[in-house]
């Protein structure tokens, strides 16, 4: 493990994932990895429910890790991989909140309400086809919503307080020479300087805009229903 991402989801982690892989610091572990490989959902659920993690097994084959749920355990990962550098992705707090509230949090809150019949049928079929993937809402609650936000994702002031406190805690815990505080709008120069690698002669990746995010779940559910994985 060479790079550990301490930044919350919706702070440019998908773009940074693409950038690290372009810099030969991949494969990069990301929430998209968990969604694409459902057996990983159960691994994180075990961690979220306080069973001892085997970090080396979880990250076998990966050189970097970003986004939730890994970022929820940045302290543990920074200690377990003492030679890895840490990148804290940041963005404007209000824009971050608007993004996370309309995507990740909205979906998590919807899980608490009884869905229409057709959605319940889809959930049942998905659970039959991929029991591990069906555990995703429970895993997300354990590793993100409860662990990071104390289950109070519907409390805007609390969420923003957690966001600010998280940034302060990472800055305080990680030595400056090991930490990059990074806004993906800064592009290649600070990232490449920090990692001591050449700067690519191409635009910095841009991915996972909000509209794209909303299209991913239906496609993933359809894939599971058709192929069982």
C-alpha cells in the first residue's frame, strides 16, 4: 500500500482514483471496487460489526485505497501501513454537503422507509441472486453512517461539524511530510510533487459527477439480476 485516502466520499475520490492509476499507483481500492465485487461487502460488514480486520487480505493486489469505507478507517490504515503516504481530499463544505446529501445519504435514508412494491420485489430478487450485495445497506450503515456520523446523517449541522472535525483530526494526526491536503481542482502538480512522479501531459481526470452517480445503481442492479454478480 503506497497511498491511503483519508478524504470523505464525494470529495473527488473517483477522479483521484483515475489519477493514481494513471500514475501507476493502482489498482486503487474504492467503494466502486466493493460494489463491483460483492464478497467485499461482507468483509466490510464484519469490520463494521467489530470483527478484527485482516487489512493485508482485504487490500491484496492494491497499491492505493480511497473513498469510504476505507476512509472511515484512515487511522488504522495509516498505522498498519506506516510507509504509505496519506491524501486528504477536500472541497467546499457546502457543496460537499449538497452532493453527499443528494446521493449517498439520500439512498441510505430511503432504506428506512417501506419502498413501493416493485422496489421490494427488486430487492428480493437481488438478495436471491447476490446475498452478499444485499448486505450493502447494512455495511454502509455500520462503516459510514453510524461510525463516522453517529447515525445522524439527516442533521445537516451535525454532518458539517463532522466534516470540519475530520479535516482537523487528519491534519493533527499525520505528519506534514506524509500528508497532502488536496482539492482535485488543483490538478496534477501538487499530486505529482507529493508522490515524486512525473506529471502526465494530459488533463487531470474528471469523473463521477452527480448525474452519473444516480445512473450507476440501476445498472448495477440489472447486472446482478441478469448475471448474479
